[in-house]
C-alpha cells in the first residue's frame, strides 16, 4: 500500500457518534481528522478484533446480553467517500460484495479458513451482491450487512461462500458465545474511547498510544464494562430524574466511571490480560487533558488509579 489519504469514513461510526447522549467517556472529538493508510487502518481493526473477541468470549457469563461472535469485521465500498473508491477498488480489489477487513487472530472465522481480503458472496444462502456502490457514502448498506451477519450467526453457525482472485470456496464458521457489543476503530487524532450500550469505539490515536496489548485491552475492557453495566440507559434515566440537581447527576456520572474501572479489572483478568495494565495506561493518559479520561464529568485520574490499585491488592489477597 503506497498511497496515503485522509480516510473520510462515515459507515458504522457516524451514527454511533450522532446518537451520543451525555455518556461514558465523552471527550472532544471529530471525525475525518486523521490521515491513515487503509493498510494501517486494517491493522488497527485486526488488533481490536482480536482483543475484543477474547474479552467478550471470556466474560460471556458476566453479560445478560450475549451474541455469537465470529471474530469477523467486514467493510464495503459504500461506506467510503466516492473519491476514495477507485483507489480501494484497485488496491484492495474491493468490489460490489462486502469484504473481510479484519479477523480476530485464532478466532472462529480465522480458524475456519476465512482470510482478510476475501469477498463475501453469500451467507447462509443469502446473496450479498445487492449493495449498490453508486450512491454517496451511507450507513445503510453496512448496517444492513451487519444485521444479515448477526442473523446468520444467531444459531451459532454460518456458511459463507467467499471469493479470492477468482476462486470461490465455502467456509463454515462455528461462532463463540460472548458479550453483545460491537467494537470499532475510529480514525482520529484524539485519544478517545466510548461506549453507547451496544458499541465500543476506540480511536486510532489511542491504539498508537498504548504500549502493548494489555493496555489496549484495558481501554476496551473499560468501555465494555460500561455496556455490561448498561450505563448508557442508566445515564439517560438519571439525566431525566436529576434534571434539577446537576451536582447529583455529576456524582452519578462519576460513579459510573468508577464502576466501569473496577469491573474492567475483572474482565481483563478473566480474559488473560494483565489488569495492572489498566493502571499503567491511566497513569499515562490521566495527565493528558485531551483524553477522555481527563474529562470534567469523570473523577480525577489519581483517585481512579488509587481505587484500581486498592482493588488489585484485594484481588491478590483473595488469591485471584
Ligand atoms: Zn468511562
């Protein structure tokens, strides 16, 4: 991949951001402000897909809302700005069918033989070649596509017909049960991560900022914890109930952050990541005013780090 350009994506992310309420981890952010190559972007998705799959599956029994997860991230030309499409068609052979953008390493889709770059022709007998690429970029096709994939995996299995360089093959995937949350990468120069109840979004800058997979897992686990604890809907409810008591509302917001911090340690531990990475990450993120961690709606980072250190000591004295 030799060219670089600003990814002007709308796709899966925009509606996530438009639909934002006063919610966990809100920081200043804008889209389309980060130049990335598509190859780098695919790498980010790959890394997030891998960590997200492990976190979601290892913690399935913590979650009341679950889904079968294949560890598969797809993309389609319609989600990109039309001027970019020619490049994508040439460089990635992205056509009318959706394509595999990323796979969770050793996840069900990869183990079944799916490969990044495979065009997906059909899923459980449903052809996927009806998505138009002649329209302005839109959220509709990728959302429809994701719904079709989710529906196909509702019973835990799906059979895909895929094509690479003119050769078709069938891939049968047995998905794994995990927490229900979709994980996305947003190209952005801001250090940020968010959760809205159904989705977790992490920026490309935060992925570059972390020192290792454990730290990235810590950021994802914190956001997943917000979803597991249904913070989005609880915050919406509290904002109505506490309309005339902004102090109480702020206190409530801060408590959701502390709760997400503490649950994230458990989620990390159960998925085999080092929970102490949450502390090292927040210690470096905390002093950065721009970070979602430094928002005024959040408790001070030193207090949060202290709470997590206390909780980790408790972990080790309980022999966990
Ligand atoms: Zn948060």
